[in-house]
C-alpha cells in the first residue's frame, strides 16, 4: 500500500470529516437509507451500481460484529451484495467488527486533489481516442456506461482479453434495463458527469464524478481491457477533474484500485491521505 502523504493533523481531520458528510449525502439522491444504529444501509432505487452499508456519522464509534451481521442479514433478504465501505482512519473499530463477522477487508488508497493543486491538462486525444465530457443525449453514452463493467471484471492495469466484440455485446445486454435513462436523468440534474475516451463512436474508457457542493468523487473509471496501456484512464480522469472544477468543485477525491492505479493518479496531482476499506464475503 502506498504511503499516506503527510498532512497537518487538523487539516486532515477536517478533510476526512468533510468526506464523511459527502459519503453520507451522495447515495441519498438515488437510494433509501435504512438505519441500523452505528451503520446505515443504502438501498438503490432503480438501476445502477449496487450500493453498500457505511458508518452512521456520529454513531459508529462502538460498532460491533453483531451490528455488521444484522446489516448482512438485511442485505441477504434484499438480494443485494453484502458490502461495507468506510475510511479506516475515521472509523477504526469497523475493521475488527467486519473481520469478526467473517468478512474480508480490502484496502484502497484514498486520494485527494485539493483546491491548492492545479487541474491537470486535458488532452484532446489519447491513444487514438478523442477525450470529451458526454452530454445526456450523446449516442456514445451506452458504451460509456458499459465499459467500466468489463474493466472491473478484468482488474489490473495490464492489457486484457475483452475487446470491442465484448463491449458491443455488453451494450446490447444492457439495452432496455433503464440504466441509461437513470444516468441521463442524473446528468440532466447535475448529479453525475460522465467523461469518455471515444474512438469510432465507442467509449474505450469512461468514468464519472458526482458533485455535492464543493466536493466531488471520481468513480468507475475503467478502460476496455484490450485498450489498456494507452493513457486513456489518465486522460479521462483529467477531463473529469476539469469538469468538476468548472462546476465550482474545490476538492476532488477517489479511491484507487491498487498501488499501480494510485501511481497513475499521483502523476495527475492526487495525493494519498487515508485508506478506503471495503469488506465483503470471501469467494
């Protein structure tokens, strides 16, 4: 795990508190929140990425394995993933509780591009693709929403097997499921921005950011496995940062998949400030 960049303790605490408020706010625009005391379960309403449980702000200090198991029981009842997400430094007790409940905990660098860091330059093209922010009515949107799913099915930064044939099939498989319409509505409402690296009318890499006031998180940046090693993810991330700044966002943050991915973001100016944790059942 990459080391955390030294930050003044008071500044870091204030930053992490702002991120906690963001984490608690952003799912509520598309989900209902179920109260489990020290934990809150967000249940998505409509299509989209499955959600998770998180610590309840101000109430998570005494979280125990029994609390985790109560949420897991509800997740199984709903047929949703038994997933928990939190920041290690903010809710340290949750890791032991999750592990005692039989979950496996994964670590991810939590990285921030603060208001004092200039936005990275956005290339007009990268790896043979044009980089742009996607409008709600852009015909490339279905592939921009499908490509991250293929990317995360083949994790890592190396060139993989899934290519255009698999992407086209994924777009067909998702047609009519309501996911494009839901994201389109969020884009029109200013809740989500999508950027992509596009070649021949197809997104080879795409990602999103979700602004809430002066903070936005970059999520779901993924490159078609067969198109990796072209600088596409870096270019898409730069476009998302530029769009966020144009909307008045001061602090942009993300959770890197691993240290190799974190190094890509570090070259854009992001710094590691904490550790994002995800707990889920072992396969």
